């Protein structure tokens, strides 16, 4: 059911929505993944292609853990890199 305010002044409601969206557009967005880096800007982004089966497994694991797929993949990559760096004696 449409509220009386919207029915009486749809232009005013539209204007409020536009103002709210414009105000949010100036917000900083998502926080950095590594707050220790300080400052503003985006965290680096990488894209990978996965076999469908592996992608589906990541999704199932994320759902089972109540997380999103991105956080599962970040943790997996971090563990992999740390293990290899320790094995090969690479300094961090």
C-alpha cells in the first residue's frame, strides 16, 4: 500500500531519495582490508579464474562458515603464501 505522503507528493519523496544517494556518494565506501596501511584508497584487487567445481566448493565452504567467498579465498591465499615463504626461507 502506498503511503499518503508518497501519494500526495511523489516529487518530494523522489527528491529526498536523490539527496540521500548524493550524500552517500561522498562516503568513503568500504574500509581498507589492512587498516595498518592507513590513509585512504582502495585495497589491491586481483581476479582469478577457477574451475566450476572449485568455485562451487568455495561457495559451499563459505556458506557453511557463514562467510563470503572473498574472505575464504583471502584466508586461503594468505595461508598458502605464508607456508611457502616459511618453507623457502623467504623473508616477509
